[in-house]
């Protein structure tokens, strides 16, 4: 896969991690308009603090993204900020741009200062290896506990011209809606202003990255960045409906890949809550189900234990009448109007044994709805996180 016109990428090994590439670089050859959303965790990592400020100062212009794996550089105080600044300065020097045009991102262990000397030494190699097909090496260089890379693409028509969107992401643990829930970098050749990009990214994120949960944790480093090179040359007043569709598709595909790659996961619950009095009520119910350890462990075992789902709804804080709640898995009705429905256990178990498990809850109370992707909890999740630093 190649990046849209105007972008190059690479991935190299800087030695932050053992035996794996851990430094990625994305460059907009002539610069790009950009917009981003960041984690709401109050312990924001040094790269988040610096990138948020730089994006504002540059007026939404980005020349390059420097991203490392193996070290989050979060909760590292002044020392961590200075290490990130040194990386930013060196990247700006190599690429002949302002430091405010360098976007930094990190992922890995919290509380460890970025070993910036290793990054500084490897940056020239990353620059030399830049290519339009470098997204493959980039996608591997940003992984932590991920099983594999996550890349998605879509095409669109804007102003009578055919354009492309290509996105890459990493994420398998510490995933939960609160924007953001991972690292993701999305590139397009469309010519769009930063304020338009921000509006479209915000809306796309809400129905994708903000609608997934692996373990209920939100990291200190999460961000999603959208960059537009403008190489498509479309008119500035062109209708963007098709671009919006393509962006949402890429974000949703990346979000699904993250949940499917949830640490140790084997199943994805595609959960829809309907009939809520408000969107808030729908989300409260959906998130309670999606983050319930009991629901997630039953999902791992392929067990249609619907009582756990109703119990999660009951403690969610959502407003509803228990006499109107209905629940189904696929085409199997498990609960009707708050009471057990007539169904065959083997039919329900068959649905819960799939890779994709569609679950629908109808609160019977209104017209609002919510959709959330969640995955199962298994033995591997505990093992991966118990041994993460050792």
C-alpha cells in the first residue's frame, strides 16, 4: 500500500525495544494542514503536551510525525519534556522546518524518560528510508502488545477528483472511549482547511475510536492525527460528503482492528443499544456492558449468559423500565419485555461462539441509540499485562 500524494513514511529500529523496530516517521513533503484529538487523561505525556501546543501555534500545519514505541515518556516531568524537545529540534533540523511543525507521539511504559539519544542517532536513518510505500515499516514500528499492524484505506470523490485516505493505528490494551484510545495517523491528499479537518475528524472519531472498549482504561498518550497534503487540488468549496464517508470508513475499520487485537482477544461483541430516552442513557448502558468483566469473560467462553448483560444495564445509571427491556444475540431472542424468552441454548451458544458476536439491547424507552465494539477477556490478557514490564 502507498500513502496518498504528498506523504512519505518509514520505520526503523532505534534500540528502545529489543529486537523490534520502534521508531516511525511520517513526512508531508510540502507540509500539510492538520487536526488532532487527544487523550482526556489528566496525566498527559510529554509528546501530547508538546504536540497539542505546537499544533495550535502553527495554525494547524504539520511537516512531520515522529513516533516511538517502547517508552511512553509519560509522568516524566521536566526531564521527559526536555528529551521530547531535543527529538523535535533534531527532526526539524533534518527536515528544514519549524519545531512547531513537528508532531510527536510515544507509546510504551509509563514513568520512563524517553532515551532520546537513541532516537537522535536513528532519525537520519529514518529520513533516508522515507518512501511512499513506507507505511508498512511504519505500521510495524509503532506496535507494543499488538499482534500485528493496523492499516486501512478508502477512496473518495471531491470536486470531481478522485482522492485517497490511508490510516495507520496501534492499540491493543488501555482502550476505552474518552478520546482518544490509541495512536492513529490518517493521511489524505484532499485540500481542506484545518478547521474543516477538525470538525470531520471529531465526528468520525465519535462513531469509531470513541465507540470501542478493550479494558476500560484510557492511556496517557492517546491521539488521532489527520493530515491533508492538498495535492488533490480540489476546489475549497467542493462538497465533502464523500470525503466524510471515506474518513468514517477508515476510522471504523481501524477501530475494529484494535478491538479484534485486544490483548488475548478471540471475539468482538458488536453491541447496539436502542430505545433509550437519550443518547447519554444509551451510552451509559452500552459502556456498562462493554466494560463488564463478567460479560467479557462469558464472551471468551462463548457462553450466552445474558443475566450478566442485564445486570450491567441495571447498574449503568441509564433510565429505563425493566418491563420494556429486550435482548437478542444475532437472530436469537433471549429476553422480551424484561422476562426470559423461549429459545434453544445451543442456538444462543452458536452465536456467542462466532468471531463477531452481534448483541442488541432495546430499552423500550425512546429513540436514542449507541453502538460500541468490545472484546472478550481471556487468560492471555492477564498474562500479557502481569508480565508487561518483566
